[in-house]
């Protein structure tokens, strides 16, 4: 039996779902391609794998391209009143990696516009030069999904804003992941509603 036949035999005749094993890449249409590509290169510590007058491909890992950017300077800017993707979220392994990334990006002038502990995640939201939103997050605790069924979530499904600089100071002083990711840690006191 060939490899293809064996693979088909594994899939057919089973009740298992067949789903993609990973998300490969995102493609953006850009009015300001050069500025947008530069922003994402900084955001992800990525590198260009291909670029011409029409397309640029970049990656930050072993994928041949994680992001692609079409050069389309004559399209209208993104509006807030259109249907489409709200944001794309990327997970870090722990809150230390998230805070390290915040500190690195702050040094090059890339700051989040919203810092919030949602309960299941601690999240930083960034906006690219084209108006697309990117969330960097780390999971809180061993079972973040359980938070959706808690009384705390029922009372406040959005979360509590935090001061990332204060959280970085706590992290640098040796605070544990549990201390750093607790809802209300380094809270700003601003309402999320």
C-alpha cells in the first residue's frame, strides 16, 4: 500500500474530524506597503523572504511565509464601519514572553493601544499602519477556558485594563506568572465598558 493509500485509509471510514493542522499565513492589502511591512518586521522580529513591486512575503519561524502584503496604493483606507476581521491574535507561551515582547516593542516605538486582562488571557492590542488590529496574548492559568463559566466572567466579560509598565516592573522584580496574570494586577482603574 502506498503512503497516499495508507493516508486515505486512515481518514476514510473514521468518525474523526479532519481539520487543518495549522494556520499557514495571512495576506494584507496595503495602501502603505513599505511602512506596513516595516512595522510587522519589528513586531515579529521577522525577515523578508520575497519582495517585488506587487508582493512581499515575511516570516518569523519555519513557515516559508507567515504574512504577505499586496502593494495596492490606490485602494480606499480601511473603515471602522465595514464587516470583516476584527483582529488576529497570537499566543505567547507565558506572560514573561508577553512582557518581554512589550518591552522590546516599546523601545522601537510600537505601543499597544489597549492592555487588558480578559480573565482567560492577558492581552496587548496593537494597530498596524493600515488600521488592522493584532492581539498578543498569554493564557492565564492551567485551564483558561474555565473562566468563561465563572461568576467573574458573568459580571465582567471584557476584563480589567492594566498598566503594562507596572506589570513589567513586577515581572522584573520576580513576580510569579500566577501573580502577574491575576485579574486586577496593575489595574489602571479605567472602565472597559
